C-alpha cells in the first residue's frame, strides 16, 4: 500500500485536475488479475473509477512500473518508483466531447 500511497500523492500534487478525481488511497481495493509471469509481480488497485496497475520484476533493486487509468483512458498517468522516488513518464488527459 505504500507504493499506491506514493502514486496517489504524486498525482494529486502534480496534476490537480486528476487528483480531484481521487478521494483517498484507502478507497482502492486490490484486485488479483490475470496470469502471473515468472520473475514478475503485479497488483491492480481499483477505486473512484481508477485502475492503478503496479508491477515490478523480482530483482534485488525493485523498480515499480505504474499505470493509473481513470474512466477507461480519460486520464492516463504512467510512471515508476525507484528508491521511493516517483518519476513521471507521461500524463495524458483526453477531454470528453
């Protein structure tokens, strides 16, 4: 849950428009999803119309790959966490027509 908390805090701080759509990291539920790959671990959290996928290769230095998706692609945030530091790779918001 620490990784999820870091991701939610980062999105709220750096993207207030998206952050306003997230109540709190505790509103998310961990959903076991899909097949497991050898040497890779992934959890998917859902809540507030968001799906946040957090995965990492099983190695001595863990780098978490994160994708946060709101309302099936309306907002998509992609980043990673390495040594408890959040790095944003991309942020996209598609305004509904």
